C-alpha cells in the first residue's frame, strides 16, 4: 500500500466548469479548444488525445482552501465528462511527463523541489512526504510549470 494519494480536481468542480463555462472562484470565461498538447486533464489525469478531444482551459487556484494567498494559473480538463482519478497508486499516464514535484510546508512555503526519473516517482514522493516539514506535494509540468495535481499522505 502506498504512503500517499494523488488528488485530482474534484468531479463537482469539473462539472461546474463544464456547465457554466466559467472558472471557479474567478468567474472568468473558460475556453474550449481542440487538444493541441498532451495535457493532462486535471480531473482524470489522463493525457489528451491531440486533435481528437476538446479540452477546457480555465483559471484555477491550486492553493485554494489551503492558504489565504492566492496563486491562480491555467489548467485543462476534458470537455466531455470524465471520472476524477481516485487511485490507487500513481497515475500511469503522468509517468512520461517532465514532472516537477514541489513539497510545501506551512503557509505554502516551498520546502523541496525534485525532478525524478520515471522509475523514482513513488520513492521520491514517499521520501518528500516522510519529512514532517512537508504538508503536501504539487505535481507540476516541468516544461510549462503548470499545476497538475496535489499529493497527500494517506
């Protein structure tokens, strides 16, 4: 059993964006476009099938509910409904991405940043979360810098 769980965007949030066409908490217009990049979808955590699926781009604050200081950025979800990733383990379709793992402590303070090889992802996450100073880890895209998902202790 893993010592961590990967937390995708909640289905309720994704559903609200699809229904309203607006970014949660900001009200900005969401944008629907053909998938021209691999993504991934921040709900199901699967890569987009380029030019075959549509994706919705919207503003999301990955720190909402965790700290008062906002840090909004762009994220994508599938235009069509998909089930939010619920584990277990690490999502296979994220393995091939240029991942950066950022471990945050109290008040969103960045404690550690790692760029693990595919074979070292679980070990690196477990090691980061074994540090009592790290409250949670963000998965980010090392090319674009954007938020993918949060990782928490089990």
